[in-house]
């Protein structure tokens, strides 16, 4: 089955056909580093990282670019409020951004370009737009002439005649039309600025992403991603200015994740329901947060609540408990003849089909729970055959294999650490068993109690000892 992607530009699922066979270029709009990014911002960063890693798992050579916007009106305002330079604000929150994505097990992009490192390329692109009749200069400011680009509104489904000035589109009566947007802003006293053919100034927000994406992925590339809130005006403007300059199709597939609400309401500081990713990851384990997002299709709205987080934690605990039981029954490094199970093979195929169908992680996770159910039916048997052990090993290895891009198992991102932890626990339980045989009850009980303090619960039965994480 070929990978299908829902393309916002066409409004339908399409078979994914990269420009270069076997290679994929992806650009994600990254953070504007004027503050810690919030839990809503975490959704695209986390989900599109998983998609990038899944494409790598499917043997694509992926180049993943996530920018950092380090010059913007919000940074300037923050610097003025804190009486520091814009550069100091940018450095502080850029460092925090990289710290926080690491905590969330989000892998580093292949390229993390900063806007301020690409000012000359932005000036060159603006010059091309002026030469092509798509932009004009007014007293040191440069604006994009929206009506010069007839397809404007195609991505967002908006009619240009009905559009009004929206978010981040400045109202300036000097402009030829209200919807014309800034490519270059003339310098104001005390603001960062760069020299340009139109005088000292700084770039507009939209031109930054056009330049950085095309520099690292080419004038036409495969996938551009971001939150649904960026469709208009940001992504609409990116398309207009990029294609206005190059006269080639900018992006082949546009992917957008749905909104995140908190307890059913839009996140807002005034409502007291505004949470940074840093606050959330300090309260909940990263694998729980990842499971929370995976349980919902990325294009669907998602509600962040204590109840939903609890459901994600319980779902994760079912998986971990099952894997712990498997490790106890067959041993971590057991040498068992593996025979491929038709049942497991079928579910693995269904998992891949779900992921290939517009990255349907909700359905894919449901397939993993069918594996959990099958494993627990085997574990509950009075007599476990060698074939049963082979199936359990195959189920365990399936989880470890998929964890390379889901990254939902406890501990480090790679499954080796979990295996090592299980081996240490098995060794302790073997020592405890020998102590019990020798009737050295006090020391045996100390091992049990110490494991209990580490949230490892053990159960003794006539068939042996089974352990699980609480």
C-alpha cells in the first residue's frame, strides 16, 4: 500500500510521490522564540517528528528542517518589557526550546535555521518580487501586492474579494490594498535592523519561512507542515511570495494538525488554562504526553484534560505491564526458536496500513492493543508452550521495533535500555529466589521492599515470580 497524505491545498488524500524517489524534504514552521512554547505548539513539533521518523523507518531518506524565528514583533516587545536586547531574548528561549524538545523525546531536526542568519537571502527574494511586479516599496517598507497573484486564497479556501485584514496583517492606509502584507519593515528607533536597498529595516514574518525552506529544500519541495492556525495568513502568504518570485510550484503537500483546547476551551492566559510544554513535562512523564497525542488523529482537534492524560497513562501502563510480564516469562535474552505468527504478522500489516493512511496513529495504536490482548491471553494460560513463547517474543520485538519512531516506552528512547533494566530485575529476582531457598528471609524481603520502592511490584506463585511496574 502506498502512503496516502491529506493535502490541505487540494482538500483530499493523495498518494505520496516524492519529487526524488526515495528522498523526502519536509519543512515545519518552528517556534518564535520570545517565550517558552506552549502545549499547543508541542503538538506539531511532536507529531511531525514522529512522521519524519516513520518515513525514515519506511526507508525514505528524509531531510527535516524546522526553523527558529528569532526576529519578530513579539521578540521586540518582550525585549522592551524586560529591558534587554532582542538577541538576549532569542538566545534564552532558543536554548529553552531545544531543552524542552529533548525532554519530550523529539529528535533534533536535520537543519534548524535561524531567521537572522538569512537576511541577505531575504533581501534577494524581495528584490526578485519587486522585479516581477509582485511587490512595491513605500518609504522604506516593502509590501507584497496580493492581487498580483491570482491563486491567492487557494490553500485557505478564502475568496480574495471577501478577505479583510487578519491576524498579523498590518493596517496601513498607504498600501495599495488592505491585504497587501509586509515583506520588509523600515527601522524604528531602538529596534534591530539591517541595511537593505530600501534603507535600514528588518524582514517581515512570512518572507523568513519562504527563504529558509527554499534554501535547504529547494524552490519546489515535498512537504510543508504546521498547525491549522498557520494556514491563513502565514502559509497562504508563503505560497504567494515564493511562487511569485520563482514561477514554480512551492510545495507539493501541505499538512496541518488540528487545534488543541484545554478542558474544552481555547487556551488563554486570561482563563488561567495556559500551559507551557515545560510545565506539562515537569508534571507528566514524556511517554505519557506522547501517548496522549498519538491516541488522536493529528488532523482532529484534541482536548487536553486531566481525564485524557489519565487515559493515556493507563493505556501506556497496559503496554508496559504486558512487556514486563513477557520479559519475566521468557527472559530478556532467551534463545527461543522464532516462528512467524500469522496473527502477529496480520496485525503488523494493519499497523503499517494505518500509518500509511495519512499517519493514522489512533488506529495504529489500537492495533498494538490487539497485540497486548493476545499476549495477555497467552500469559494467562496454565501451560505455556514453546510456540507461545515464540509469539510472545515476536510481540515484544514488534513493540521495540515500532518504539524507534513512537518513542513511548519508559526509559531512554531506544529499547535496549528497557531490555537492560529487565535483565537487572530478573537477576535480582534470581538472587532472591536463591535466598528464599536458603531461608534467608530477611535479605529476600529487603530485595522485595527495595524493588517496591522503585515502583516494581512482584508476585510469588507456585509457578515462580512475576514482576511488573506499578
